[in-house]
C-alpha cells in the first residue's frame, strides 16, 4: 500500500465511490457470516431437541415396562382372589353367611 504525505488541505467526499465499494464488499460478507451463524444456532438447537426427545422416549419406555409389570401383578392377584373356595371362606367366616337349608329355597313359576 502506498503512503501519501498531504501537503495541502484536500476535500474529502463522504459519498465517494471508493467508500461505496468497501461497503458493498462488506455487506455480502456480513450477510454470509450472519447466515452461517443462524444455521449453526439452528443446528445446535435441533440436536438438543433430538436429545431431549430421545431422553423422553427412553423414560417413557421405562415407565411403560414398569406399568406392564404392575399390570401383570394385579392381573395375577385378581385371578387368584376370585377362586370359589376363597369366596366361600370369606362369606362364611367374615360375613356369617351359610348355605340355605331345604325349605328356604322357593322357586317361582
């Protein structure tokens, strides 16, 4: 670059063509930098969103497995609790019920 020594006052044009050229060169570069920055931010946000969704899916799978086991346990408890022997034992022991005698049953026609 060439260095000039100014010996007398010179007019400086604010809107000279050379300044416009510098601005025109900087403006597309600025747009490219801002666009690349936005794309980078979006990519990071998208990755974080995928990780959160994946973590949520794993948590829900674990919860589903736990609930399926609980369902199996409750179904087993239900099936074992309705045996007729247990029902008869409960009715006779706790509720004081007994089998009807011969004259107590009346059939309606």
